[in-house]
């Protein structure tokens, strides 16, 4: 029996994230009550240490992007070797999603011009968090691409848990170290969710290759395995 997919379609990712992102952005621009609550929460959470800095580094481009590159290469190789139609679509969608991160984050940083926390040198352009967006898209895309080629339910669950831990660890490190306000991180979750929806759509549009034995069985040709099923 085939393993059930975690999401039937990316539409579940397309409702709440843009609304939440719009709300947070409006509050940041207007210096609304959410910003005051965000700053109080940050003061309660910030405890700079080496561990939080290492976790925050998981969102660095030299760390996250190579992980994504390996997943892109493996998904492309597996699809090509398995004879999957449109094998190139998921890797292409994943690469495009990663390329869109700086294209979206940089203008938003310049537009919102939000100052950083007291734990970092005085500067502006902290909203949204580029490190968080990089982690969400890189590790999330890697998870989705490998999910599309792996058939073991246990391995699939492990991939989802590992991808979530990497994203949450990065997010926690950024807030704990004081590199970003909590709302900076949440806003990047929303952006990342929208980009991942496109990747998931491409995976759903590219069904995995059917094994040779399955093809033989479905065509009426007995496989080498005998005995009761």
C-alpha cells in the first residue's frame, strides 16, 4: 500500500501565510501594537551564546545552499535514470524557489527599514529574516524533493522531522542570539511557505517511476518472486 503524502495539494499553504505576512508587514511599517509585543518577547528570549550562534549559522548560504544542491542533483539524477516524465521539473522549481529568496527579501528589507535588536550593532533592514527564508526554502525544498523519490514511510517521516528541526533550530538560534526579532522570523516562514508550495506542486506533477517488477506484475507478466502475497 503506497505511503500517504503529507499534503494532498499546495493549496493548504496558500491561504494563511500571505494574510499573516501582510498583517506583520503592516504592523512593522506602522509600528503597531504587534511590534511592541514583539520587542518585549525578544527581550525575554535573547540570551546570546555560542550554541545559539551555531544554530543561526544553519541559515547561512554556504551551509544551507549546498544541502539543497545535493538534493537537487540527486532528484534530477534519480528521475532521469528512472525514466520519469518531466524529471527536470521538481529540481528546476527548487532552484527557482531558492533564487527568489534574495529577490524577494532584499526589496522588503529596504522598504520596511526595520532596525535590529539591541544585541546587534545599530543598523536597519532586518525585516524579514533572510537567514530564516534561506533555511525554510533550502531545507524544505530538499525535504520535498527527497520525499518525492523515497518510498519508505519511515524514511519519509525522518526526512520531514529532520527538515523541520533544521528550520526550527535556525529560527530559534536567530532569535536567541538576537540577530532577529521574532516577527522577522515568522514573516520569513510565511514567505518560505509560499515558495515551497510551488515546489510541492512540481513534485505532485511529477509522479515517481514505477519499479520494473511492478510494471511486470501490472502487465500480467509474473515476477521472479513466487508464493502467496
